[in-house]
């Protein structure tokens, strides 16, 4: 391909040389506003290796999409440095080092599926024969070979997103930037598209930065998850998912215990649970006397309930007095009935009227 092949070859050389796909060092972004400056990002440092899948997750407004836009050279950082394959974001954009997919597929309704995928190549001067060959190759990769002549309105939401991914891959990028591309899909389609994305990444070996609000999605897709703090967005923690290489994962992983542990680690990092606290967490406390959510605990060091030892009747969680199996109130040590009197009230003498 006249325009894409040299760039692809150059990117391959960069990978062989060991260049990091993305490196951010103390990146900050401040937006000026009428009410004062808004600090969107502050001192963000992270890196993405070639072929690595990294997700960004955090509360709304923490700067995830802003960081993605800085990598894509759609905006410029206020401070710090940002490199894509060893060069500036501007130079990486001009070299077509990356492709972008957003939550909305953004397909042109008057173009066919093939025409939408061809668009980036057309804009960069590739001839018609090469454009068509590349588009058909990518549409086969995303499972849409039978829909090349269809129009966007004839496709489902998941199919439209696959067209958008194919378009993002048109110029053989070494990096995919994805901003909640499956956020508008139903759960079944979303899970299918996650598995499809991993398959596509296995074919292309592109690095991915993926913005999401879904903890399970981040855990399933990623090699590492960058957890961001509320605004101003900082890197709160980077979680190594530890599920093996992302591109080798299959749908059955979602039922694996290791996957649930990974989801828990990401969720705890998102909620600010310190790693040391996580290691110490668990049911390690000894039972104590008193009422728990699931009933009264037993004092293992006593011969009788603590409440009876101090002469008071045992009280349930809703203030009720206990009864014996025959429906009668419990009998005290001198034969008196204990239920129905207030704490501190003397028990009735044996034989007294009740």
C-alpha cells in the first residue's frame, strides 16, 4: 500500500528497537474557564509496551478521555512530556502510528461498509485497488465479509462498531486508542465484541489504550489496568491483572476464579483500598458475644450467655425476649420468668403473681 506500507515498516523497526508504545511523564492538563481554571490531569506518569493492552478506569470526570485525546494529539498537554513510539504525539499522528475508535461508530451513512473502511486510505492517497484490497481484508478479519456493500443503517450496533474498528486498523497502526467503544451495546453483544477485540489484537499485535467504566471489562481485556483518581486525575494505582496474555483469553475466562480475583483487585483499587489492607482482609476475627447479622454469636469462653451471667435476660436484635421451645419465657436460676421485664427490674419471687 503506497502510503501505509512504509509507515508500517517504520513502526515495525521501532518495535524491534524496543521503543515504548506510549510514555507519559508528569503530564498535566488545565482547561481555562469563566469560573476559573479546571485541572483535569495532574502529574500523570504511565507507559504502554508494544502489543500491550492497557485500560484506563476511574470515576466520571477523572480525565480518562482527556488523556486519550492527548495521546491522539487531539489536544496538547499543559505540562509534562508525552511520547508515542519515541516521538511526539504530533509526529506519531502524521505517521499514522495509531487508529481511534470512539463510543459512537461515527460511520458515514452515505458510504457503504467498504467505503467507510477505505476512507482513511483514500484521504492519504492510496489507489482504489489497494484501498479495496485492504478494506476487504479487514472486513474479513472482523467477520463482516458478507456485508461489504451494506450501509450503516442496515447493520446492528455491534456490527457498526466492528466496522469502526476495521476503519481504525486501515493504515496498519501499531496502537489502537479506544474510548468506551462498547459502552452503548447490550451485555451479550458487548461480551462478544470484547472477545472479538482480543482476537483482532492477536492478529494485528497492536498495543491498545482502552477507556472504560466497567471493572469486569477492564479485567477481562487488559494486561494492566490504570486506575485513576477523581479530578484532578492522577494515577492512583496500576493493577497487573495476572491472567496471562490478553490476546489468548477466551469467553470461558469470565467463569474462572482467577478472573473474579482480578475484578476484585481492580474494584478495590478503584475504591481506594490499600494493597496492605487487601492482604489483611478476610474473616480473621474471633467470634464475640453479641448479635451479628446472621444471629447471636456464642461466647466460646463461657458456660452460659454473658447476658444471663449478669442477671439480665438476653435481648434479640429487635428488642424481643427469647422463649423456650414450648413457647414459655425462659426460667431464671430461682424459677422466676425473665421475659417481659425491663433490664434492672427485680425478678418476681417464686410463687409471686405474674
